């Protein structure tokens, strides 16, 4: 199993892709297998956040329908 030292990470503080766990974990997103994948991290995070928000909204709507 890889420790992450041989993977790519996206640094949220600098907006740069890094190879290995260079930055503090609070600033890192990943790991990614390729530099190109890591560079797409902001779009991926936005996409996932939107999907989670949609799921939450659907769950809230279902709960309010059940309460009626």
C-alpha cells in the first residue's frame, strides 16, 4: 500500500500540484495517480460539493413529504 509519498496532491493554499506529501495535510487534496488528475482537483471538489448539496436537498424534501 502506498503512503502517498509516490502520488500527486493538490495544494489548496498555493494552487499548485505537488508530488509527495510535501505540504501540511490541511492544505492538501488527494492523492491522485497523475499530475493531470491532481490539477483538476478544484473542479472535482466543486462537482462533489454540488452533488452532496443535491443529495441533501433531496433528502430534506423526502423528509418534509413524509412529515405531511
